[in-house]
C-alpha cells in the first residue's frame, strides 16, 4: 500500500503522525486527512485514465498494420480480378479469330 513511500517502519510512521498532529492540531487533523485522501483518489483516477488512453493507443497501433495489410490485399485482389475479367474477353476473341482463320 505504501510502496511509493519507501522503507518507512511503524516507528517512523508514528513520528510523522505525531508531527502532523502537533502542526495541524487535533480539530483540523480529520479534515486534512480527508482532503489528502480525496487528493490521492483524484490523482490515482487521473493517472489510471492516462494509462488507459496510452494502452488504447498502443493497442490501436498494434491493430493498424493488420488493417492496412488487409486493405492493401483487398485492393490488389480487386485489381487482379478486374484485369482477369478484361483479359478473358480478349483471349476469347483471339481464340475465335484463330478458329475463323482455319
């Protein structure tokens, strides 16, 4: 839970809490703790949102080459089919001309 703090033991934590109690006072300490909790929650929400956006962009970039490849293959196949369709009537005409010549 306190991985970002480092190696703080229980005695160090007690000293920090006592100093906070002396500086802020017993009346304001719950309000300060509540405010710090809200700030930590908002920070975590903001960082998780940014992290999600980065992951979405990375996932989109991973999918993008496949999409481009599929679009390229579709275009090539369409052009090949069109070329075959144009070539078939011309080939049939040549066959008809050869049979007529004989």
